[in-house]
């Protein structure tokens, strides 16, 4: 098993059913947490990270069924990350991330950084203790999902007097993408924007044949998928990196592109099976 498939992610859409969560300014928390969760799930699929959703529709999950559901997919190990998505209320502005007492702040810190990169201010990432028993987490999902790495992400305030309402309504995908970025970084999986291809290995495939088919090198294929050996198993999903394609625009020359992408003209020609130096506008070139 390679690194990227070692950890699993459960994505929890906060609230649901008759529990709407916070409702302000036309924002119903349970609907946004579901949209955000489904978005993260789709992106983790694209990136080849195993994940499951605690709910896929408008379903009520309570203090006992939610942790049970969260642990039903991959168990109770510390190799399972649970991201519980929420919106906040109470008149503040900005994101908050709460991580459990049994975990360190590494992933929460990354989420905070990526949310800031996405334009959201972060109030804090922190742990919160149960007043009646300070050895326990305050939030039930954190408390009741041992020994998973459980994190609550509050993306912003639905009653903010700052910019949160606009961010939630119009930039929720960027906020969700920030969490995707943080997860990939935390898991050591190479991050790429939407649009990557996935290829499922069939009988007879080799790394070489797949790399050739997509105009990339075996090394790129291996590094994109964190593969340590050349062995492939049938049914394995491989990410095909697509950030190495340049679409030729007016004025482009092989020489300029070679310089831009830190390669050579002969390498570009070899990668793209070009017999001449002529390029046509709109032509797709592999540049790495
Ligand atoms: Zn909530």
C-alpha cells in the first residue's frame, strides 16, 4: 500500500433534517455544510484519496448516530481523518477550526493557512474542553470518535457583520477547496487543480504504457501517485497530472516555451513527437 491510500477521510456535513443548524441572511447551515461536503468528496475522489460522506441528503444525524456513521466506513483508527463542516453564528467574523484533545494542530494549522490563502480570515484553531470533565472534548463528535483525527471546521459566521456572508454565499467552493489543499498537503499527496484525469489500471497496463498514452514520463506518473515501485494492481486509480500541458498561443515558439518550462527544445519535440519546429495556435503541448 502506498502513502496516499494509507489515510482515509470521512467528511461530515453538519446538522441535517429537522436540525437546520444556524439560519441567517438566507443561509441555512445544513444546506451549505452538505454542499461543501459533497464538493470536498468529489475533489478527494479526483485526487485519489479515499473518502466517505456521513450524509448525502437532508438526513438528521444525532449525537449517537453521527459518530457511529462516521466510524462505520473505515473504523476507529488514527489513520482516519474526520472533517466536520459547519457554519458559525453569534456575531463574529472569520473561520474557526477545532481539533480534538488527542491530536496535534498540524492539520488544523494547514486548514487555517489555506483558508487565509483563499481570502477568509481565521480567528483561531484550538481545542475545547468539556467543563464537567476537562479531560474530554467539548464537542460530541470529537469526544465520541476515538481514535480518529476529528476536526470541526467553522467556515464563517452566517450573521457576520464583516465579509463572511458574501464569502459563504459566493466563495464557498474556494473555502472547501482550501480544506482539500490542506488535506493533500497533510497526506503528502500531490495537489492539483480540478481537471485532472483519472485512469483505472486494466490487465496488461504498465507504468510505461500509461505514461506514454498521456504524454508524460514514468517518473511524473510515479511522483503524482506517490508510487515507490513499478508494480501496478488492476483496478488501481492513477492520477494523470495535467498541469504539464501548454496550449499554444500566438507568438509562442518552442525556444520560448522551453525556456518558460525550464526544458529544452529537443525535449519538447521528443515529448510531443514533433518533427518540425512549427507550432499552431491552440495546439496542446506536453511541456514536462
Ligand atoms: Zn453547526
